[in-house]
C-alpha cells in the first residue's frame, strides 16, 4: 500500500540490478549507483529523476521527467557523528554520565529513554548489551541466521521511506579479507520475515551508514558495497515495521567483475525454469557450483553471463524448445565457442547422445544457408554442417565492421554541451549495426548526458543522468545493442568503468541508413561544480552487402485480459509462424495500470533471448502503456515525459529489440509483466508482435 500515488518528494541524494547480463540493476531504482565515499558538493541526485515513492518503502522508478524522485537520503548526511555529542547507552548503570571527550549523555536503556545508535535513531527497545551482537569473521562466502524476535528496535534505517518505521533488529560484523565488491543479502532460505531492511555501518555500531536497502530483491534486501582490505562493517539486520521480526538469514559474498550480487535471479521469477532451486543456487551465490549445474534453456544465457569466462560449461543445457532436424539428436544447447551461428555468437546445437555436432536449423533458411544477419555471424552451410567463419554463402555477407576513432576528444563544459565529430568514409551504403566506444572521465557521472547523431540526422540517447556520484564510470565503455544489460540497470562503482552496456536508445535506429558522412557525439554536463573530459571515442560500423530484401510482415496478436496483481508477475504468450528470420521487430502493448512506475516488463523469444521493455518507467500516470508501440526508432522510455491517461508512443525499450535480429522467430514469445509494489493493479488487455523477415538473395 502506498502513502500516496501522487505525492512527489524530492530529496537530493547520492545512492548506490536481467538480467541476463554482465552488469545489472541497482538496489533501489534501475539506474542508481553505489555511493561515492567522497561527499560530492553537487545538488543533483545520483539516481535518475524518475522514481516515485511508495509508502511501504518500495521505490517505483519512472522516466517521467517530472519532479518525482525516489525518497532516499545521502548515506552519511543524517547519521550522528559519534565524536560530537551523540547520545549513547551505558548498559552498566542507570545514572546519567558525561563523556569528557565529547559531552554526550549516557542513559540506562532499561529506563526506556531515548537513545541514538549509529544513525541517531530513536530506540524502542534499547541498545543491545553487545554491539555488534554477531560476528561473521572475514570469510566469503558465509552466512548467519539470526532471530530478531524480542530484541527491540535499536536502529532506524534511512531507506524505508516517508512514514516508515524499522522493526526489531540485531547486528552482525564482517571484515573484508581483500579489497573488492561485496554483497549482503537477506533473500535466503533461512529468512522467514516477510519484509526485511538491511544497512551497513562503517567500522562499528556508531559508524556512518554506507548503504541501505529495503526492497532491492522483492520484499528482501540486497546491499552491494566496495570495501577495502581489512575494512570492518556492521550489518544491521532489520524488518520493515514492528510486525516484521523473526528469522533472517544474512548472506555475504564477493562479486566477480560485472556480477550484480544475485539480483538477476529474482528478476527472472515467473520465467519458466528460472525460479528453480538450481538456478538460484548459482545466481544468488549460495556456492560456487554453478558450472556443474544444468540449466533450462530459458536460463542458459542467465547462467552463462553470470558465471563468466571462468565457467567450464556443462556439456548440455536442457532444451525446452525444439530443434527441427534431426529431432532426436539435436536436443540440447551448449557453448562450444566455435563461432558458429547459433543461439548466441558461439552457441550451437549439440548432439548430446553422441557428443557430436549437428546443424542448428533454428537459424537456417530452407535453402540450407545460415541466415547471414545473425549477430556477428557470417554465413554457414548448415546442410553440410560446415561452419565458414568469415566466409560467405551465395551473395550475402555481414562484415566484421570498420572502426573509426577520434583520439582528440575535448574538455566538457560545466555546465554546457560540446559537439565532437567523426567522419566515416568507404563503408558500404547500408548500415546494419553500430557500436560506440567511449572513454569519458567525469567526477560526478550523473551530470553527464550523451547523444549520438548520424549523418542522416537520426539521434539516439546514449546515457542521461546515469552513474550517480561515482567518478569515471564511462572511462572505457562500449555501448552496443548486443550488450547484456541496459545502462539504466547497471550497478555502478566509484572509479570502475562499465565495460559494456546497451544505450538508452537503440543503435538499430540507424539500420538501413548510409553510414558515410559526419557523425556527431553531443556530450553535455547539466550541473555545475564537477567536470570531465572526453578522452576519446569511436564507432564501429557494420554494413550489410548487398542490402537485405525485406519480406512481408508477419504479425501475431492476442487479447488475454490478464489481471496484473500487486507484487506478482504474470505472462502472456503469442505463437509466431511463417517467418524464418528477424530483420526488424516491433511490439505493441495495451496495458492498463494506475501506477505504471510499478511495472517491470520483459520480452522473451522462442530461443530464450530476453530484452527489457521497461523497468519502473511512467511514474504515477495512469495507462501510459495502453497503446504503446515499442520500436528501436522510438523515444527512449527512460527519458520520456509521460502524461496521465495518455498512451506514450512510440517508445524505444530499455533493452534493444535488435537483440533478436537473426533469430528464427518461429515458436512461442513470452511477455512477462511484473508489478513490484502494492496499492495499484492493472490488466494486459492485448499485445502484438510485428516481425519483418529478410534475405540476402
């Protein structure tokens, strides 16, 4: 239940989650980031200006463009400094005493008086006799199950929203064995409390608050934080409100590069197979056995991207779809890294019975030539099971791409916008794909707004106010439609460059244009005080030669009338037949909802590829997706100015629809629609998919 669906609260803050992806979304809103330990003097927020506040402490984000923002607090701005007069509790006596070093008052907790914990909160149960009450030591991964029943409410978290109160709580200390990114989660089997709150204090129980999480993982909590070697933190394990006390399991793990600490498994809840125990066992980081786990086809990409290059994949992933021929032998999907056209750049159908190779008919046309418009894939002769890396079949080929680089760059204005140009010449006249490599330094990333303009005048948004107060997160980032996660869902870390991400707008908007001419990178800084520099930038242009011939559009539609309930995910499916490849795709939704900022929508193809349509966009405006055409050529959903009771259209989804290019669309497509907060409901009235096939003959 929300306090209000229409009350906008603006608090200037610097705050810190599909998967599948190497990078994922933040703890409270899609593009918020880990707080920079250096307090930035900027008055701009580290989260996008598109989050609506819910009364249960949930943050429903939107790309509203209005003044609605997440109700959060700078991690250490409201905490009580233990050196200058904060009140503390002396458990040894009931007398009032004064610390000669700071003049703070000390009160017996048994008298029921007001006391301050590490955050200057009001205590209803008194400070526990020992703080921290539990110790996890310095081993990762590790977990501990605590029972908060009867312990009293000693601390009050900063992240539970207006009018929220903490529950009974306890404390657990942890010391980082090495410098790195650590995650603390209560989304564990031992947690029976319905709604947890988790926050970290630096050093001891009187330390400054580092991070706070209410509902990062549904009603459970996830905190991701950078720690120095031997740095000690105290985790306050709390509940949302007096009713939420009981058993809570706290898990601590250390993330690998590009891993989000386990949020992606929860984002997959409701996808067939992705909420299985085996999936959560790997993705949520219970142990390191992910490489020995069999995954359903819907979760194969999830597993691959989470485990990363260090994973030695099992021989087969279970295949829930169909491989057309031979039906009995081609029943599994495995990564063999041979460059063949397949589910991904290097995944093909395996003959699991004989451990042999079989052709992949899912990407093969009837004439036996592999669809040349697969991502990064050249033609293969599927009939002869002959993979020709870099070769051609017939008259078609997708080249490796030509890279053009500007190594001069320029200093950014503060505030203001600079325009950097790059001339492209000698490339075939039909653009198929574009990627942007950006090396941009800046001391407050969310000040930065970047767009890219083609010679034809088409403009797409690259990033707008992402990255929070972190420094230099774009100092070596490749933006591509084929990246694992949208930039708005990345978990940022100070002075750690994001390796790859999908831009806010889709590069597919440039498809079919003549790429030759002058490209312009518009780089803006929208707030004074912090500054930056574009060190270099470059484009990789991949043409199609000859230009593809487009076939008639294949359409599927349905009117399920499925109810969207609070804190639940529902699915709608459509079956596609009659097309052999995807060269363009659009999706139309008629979804009614009285608080679209609650909605998280993804689209899954028959091969298991998932793209994010929208995550917490639309704010408090009713029914803005009731007639939306989702098209890579549309306006970015994360930056759109939504209007109540007015369908927003066309919109470019958070993830690029061009992710599906080159796949065989035949089979069942799934639209997952989740509602991540209480108080508002909706309906999937209808939806449709339009697919344009093409060939190169």
